[in-house]
C-alpha cells in the first residue's frame, strides 16, 4: 500500500467527516426539538401518524426524496439522498409503548436517524454514498412488525447495509439480542351462574390458570437463555358469572430462531392443556412472523466504535452484564438480510432501565440529547468510512 495514497485517503475522509459534522451542527437544535416533540406525543405501533409526518417533513425540507406510506403501511416511508454506489439504510423507529409512552427511547432513535442522514447526505457523493432513512413502524408490536413486513414487501430493496442506534442505560457495541415471538391466546367456555349452576359452565379463566401453572413447571426444562412472559388481557365479566371468554398475550424468546422453533410447541402445549382440562376451546393466533436474533456485522461495528470513541464515547467492558440478553428487535430480521449494526447508546438512566416510566422521563434529559448527537454523528461518520473504503 502506498503511504501517500493512504494519507490522501485519510485526509479525504477527515474532510468529509468535517463537512458532515458542519451539516449536523446546523440542524442540532431542530433535531433535539424533534426528539422532544415525538416524546411528547407518543403513538402506538402502526398509528404513528404525527411522528412519521414530522420525520418526513424534516427530510423533505433537507432535500431528500421522500416516499410516504410505502409497503401498504401508512406510517412507513423511505427518504433518499445521494447517488453513490454504496447504499446505506439508516433505520428510524418511532412507536411507543402502551401506557408508558417512549420508555424505549424511540424518539431518540428517530431523531438520530434523521441527524445521521442529514450529515452523511452532505458529503454523500464525495464519499460514494446513497443514504436512505427507512421509516419502520411498530417495532414494539412483537410479531409481523414494520421491518419484517417491509423486508417482505421490498422496503429494503437496493440497500446494501443498515444501521441504527438504540437508547439504553449504558453504551453497548454488540448487545446480545435474541429471537422472539408474540402470540395471542383466546379461550372460549360457557357462562353459568357461578353459585347456583356452576356445573353448567365451562370456565375459560380456569383454562388460562392451568396454562400458566404448566408454564411455571415448564420453566425448569427450558434453556437458561429462553424467556416466557405474558399478560391476561381478558379475564371475565363478573365474579358471579362463569367466565366464557378469556384472552392473553404472550412472548417467547430464545437465542436464535432455530431454538425458538424448539420452544414454541412446548409452550403451546401448556395452553392446549388448559383447554383439555376444562373443556374450553383454545385458539392461538400470531407468532407467525417472529423477530430474529441480531447478527452484528463486526467490520461495521469496529468502524462505529472508532467514530464513537473519537466523539469521547467509549464502550466499557460490562462483563457478564454485557453478555446477558437485552431483549429483541425486528432489526434482527434486517441483520439476517444484510450487514447491520444496532449499538446501544447510553443515556445515563440507571437505576431506570428500558420499559420503565422512569426511563421515559430520562429520554428527554441532557444526557439523552447528548446520546442523540453522538449517535447521529457516529453513524454519519461510519457511513463515510464505509463509502470511502469501497
């Protein structure tokens, strides 16, 4: 390798990164305001009308070619700038959780995706890049989510690599993200007077109780990394009426889709046992489009690490904490389709963690705003590095 050529290449990359940062700095206050606005107006999966509109408006005003309502989803979009040979997708998430709002920081994810795209687009042609923000609805729904449907329907067509950053209590470069499947169970029995004629009823609530007991016993026979958790969404109408209709939502998780396929029938049999014991009819729906495990691209991750450290944000060795499962995301499905990264970016929230109301409050603090800035710039600079290494 010619040292002069290498030096010139490093100089071009440094100049491109400086240009990207200049563009980001010009939009910094607007991006923080965008994050706070989305946070103040939480919307559930597939209902993110305001959030997706605000993101599209910001990108349209920045000169991106915006396609709204793609893949038969009104709140999905693509926004593209640049014409280079390497096409990188930056994924934006913007749905919230029921009752506790943006307790997973999707307001930060969305604004950082826009910020990274604005910065990278400034130097896209120079760096050999095409940059697309992929607006992906409904990450929190647990089955048949935005990214999964967009992968099936061509929403990621033409994109060579994908990235995003996700808020967490601390920074993690390659968090252990596992496969997951969400499904709904409905039990149907028969009403009767609970005191006068109980023998005439079929108790659908008992069917769920038996299933939950069976699940508790099953837990001693599953892998240590497997997870089974859920809620009862319908338990009956009155204590003096035998419940004829009950329902629950459950999520099962395993390290990989292959292991998940092994766990699923064991869990389903627990619900079927409740129906067999009580005579209730049991119907299981969903679980057909599960989230995959995350396969981090190590080369992309190394570039992101270097750029994050250049911004003064290192990745500490978290020991066992860094090796335990952190959850699941449909970004895992994207990672099986193309090289991808999904680093966690810390917002200094401990003891509050994701999916707690206290974490929701942390997602608009100065630390959260700093995470937005650092995450966006690190992604933009990673895009530049990737483009110039082609």
